[in-house]
């Protein structure tokens, strides 16, 4: 029996309680919202986020912005070449860290996928290892590696690589678990080994996803590489930190602008690669 909207409204007017959630459910909802709102307000108070402090901070921020304009324009090649070298170093750090992380993550992701490894103890142990690796922030890893290997790009590369091993392995294993078993059964029925099943049935399904993850994380690692440079892991971040420490705000803004341009170009190229390469995989299905 289909009821019209007018009939539903009439029934709602006659027995409004029948259209409401049960009382215990409503009490739990009100209690949850009260707790969340109270926690939010308490955090604002505890962190001294008062309107007066925010207003004063905005005033000081405006003065800093005024020092950034007009932006600095380098009038000699030697100074500008130093900035370009820093940008290239940051790009190289992000690229090498992403590639190294992916190289180690691919075999680990196979060990963490339940449709590849049937033994739950081994799989769960590997999965918990992913969680342990991802628990360390890239910046913390960079500080540790700086103490071990000294200043320069190497600590930044290792920090990104180690951090990405945990991230990539988790994402890759989840992509592998979401593949269809029908191609695997086809390769298996034709006499293919377990390795051939992975190579010819699983890999073609996950390759577009893996490529998309790699491209996105590479873009993210370019931004992370800038932050790592501030703590001494090389790249443009070190030059940016040096300009800020020297109160050369106009040069700092020019460097920030170049970083934005670099990230935009990388994003554009990544989108182009996705459309070209992943589009071919989609067309082959």
C-alpha cells in the first residue's frame, strides 16, 4: 500500500511520537552531542583561543604580510640558481623517498593481503607492523635520521621512504584484497602457479590503483619535503627557514610562491599521467 505525502503528514499529526526515535536513543544522541560540544568548548578555553588573542594575532599576521610585498625579484643568476637548486633537491627527495617506499611496500602488501596469505597469524603480524611504521610522523623520522646521518637530503629521503612503507603497504594490501577472484581462478585452471596468478590476474587489477596512490603521495611528499628541509633535511625548506630567520619576508614570500608553482605543475602532470596511463587500463577492461 502506497501512502501519499498528505496521508503521511496527517498520520504524523495524529501520532507524532510514532515518528520519533525511541526515548533511550534520543537520550544517547543528546548526551553524545552535549559531550562533543562541551569538549570543543573546553579545548577552546584550555588553549586560550579567546577572541582578543585571535584579534591581536591577526594584527601581527597582517604586519608580517605587509613585509612580504612587494615580493623579492632576484637580480642575479647566482642567487636565483641557489633557489632553483633547493627546489630541485626537494623534488628529488620526494621522488626518491616515494620510489624507495613503494619498492619495499609492494612485497609487504602481498604478505598483508588475506586473499594472498591465508595464514591469519602471519598476515595480522605484518598488518600490525604497518601500523607501527605509520605511527611515526615523517618529521619525527627526519629528526631521528638527522641525528644518525647528519644534515642533508639523505635523512629526508629515508624519512619519507620509511613513512611511505607503512602507508603504501596498507593501501596496496587493501587494493589487492578488493580484486576479483575470477581472473585468478582462470589462471589457476589453466595450470598457472601462485606467482603467475599474482602476475597475470591480481596485478592488472591493482596496477591503476597503485599508480594513483603513488602519484597522489608523491604530490604530498613534495610538500612534506619542504617541511623536512626546515629541520635540516635539505631542500628548499632550509632556504625558506633561513630567510624567515633573517626576517627577509619578501624573499620568503617569493620562495613560497615558487613552491606553490612547483606543486601546481606536479599536480597537473600527475593528472595528465592518470588520464593517459590509467585511461588505457580502463579501456582494456
